């Protein structure tokens, strides 16, 4: 019997919601930095509060409490450590070192990296629609962030490397999330992945705010709750529901909605302007998402062998 989540359009909607939530994260992190919160404290509080919110949702959701506690725990933990935590660490560091426009372009390399990963795993060439979608989305990305006007004075080699690393680990999450089969409730899977990811986070950024070892601990916890909800809870749950039903390639294209939402969020929250060129770029991203769905199962996805 089909549930609502069995329908592909619902799965795509879940991914769009998750990407949109992640898109709002960038301007909110910038607000946290402007409030004097350090990059390390932002990262630690964000993932800690995200994990706590997720376990609270497990406790208050009957279906999640009754969900099977047998599952591929080790695989899920590895996804949480590599795909979730490392992406958070790398991208937050990139935002602290580079202009936001450059940072998001680097992160957006996940669109083609994810498709390449899936093509290699399935030993198939990408379809012409997938190839066209990648080109359109990347062109839209460059226009959307107004790359030619980006603040190149903040250019740093380490920032570039961290940005590319965030794109790779984000791709890794999108690729692996749909390949670990489990009947567990999405809330339970998300809670476990985020909890496992805390191990990596705490190696780099100990949670000093939990013991009052950070300035303005109360403010940091509030920021952590908001960032954890936007960056950990909503995207993780939405992706774990949607990706197994769409595949990683289509998820990567739908995930491109992150950029338009980030730009609109920066306009509303930070007062940044949006030019006509940027609106055109956002339109191209939406067109690329639509193109990726056209006959994306086309037989033109020829075997690599």
C-alpha cells in the first residue's frame, strides 16, 4: 500500500524543503558572526542543539518511538560523521574566510560531483538531460552570486580548499543517504546520524558552552537552536525521506533550490540587494532542476563498460 511519501513528487518536495532550509542557514550564520559568535562556537552549538531537537522529536513521536531499533547503525554513523558533520565544519569555515558568494559557488560543486558519483557507482554515463541540467545550474549559480562582483580581497587558498571540501562531503551525504536501506523512522535515523556526527564536531570544537565555558552562553544556545533546526533537523529529515525515492542525481538538482533561498534570505535578513542578473541566474537554476527531471531515466544513460 502506498503512503504519501511513496509518491515521487512528494519526495522531490521534501528535498526542496530540505535545501531551502539549508539555504536560509548561510544568512543566519552571518548574523551569528555579526553578533560576535565565533565560528567554532557556532558550529558546536549548531550540531549539538540539532541533535537534541531531533531526539526530542523521537521521544514525542509515537511512530518514531515504536520504530525498529535494529538497523545499519555503523553505516548511518559514518554518513553522519562524514556527510553531515564534515560539511558543517568545512562550510562554516569557508563562510568565515571567504566572501559568501565565493563560498556558495564552491559548495555548489555538489551538483555535478553527486551525479558523477552515481554514474560511477551505476556504471552509466549521464543522460543528455543530466548534462544539460548541470551546465544550466552552474551557469545560473555564477549569475546568481554575481561572481564577477565578489569580494576577491578575501580570497584565501585555505578558504577555497575548505569550500571544495564542503561540496564533496555534501555530495557524499546525498549519494550515501539513498543507499542505506532501513525501515527505521526518519526521525530516529536522523537523530542517530547527528549524534554520531557530534564525535567529529567535538574533536575540532569542544562544546564549552554546555558547561558555561563560553561568553554569553545563553545567547549561544539560542543561536544553536535556530541554526540546528535550519541546518541539521529539517534538511536531514527531509533528505532521508526524499533521496531514497528520487536517487542522488535528481536530489542534487532539486537541492540547487538552496541558492535562490539563500539569496532571498540575505535580502530579507541582511538587507543585501538582488540585481536583475541574479534573478536571471535563479531562473536558470529552476530551469536546470526542471530539465534534470525530463526523461532522467532516459535510455541514453549508457553503460560505462
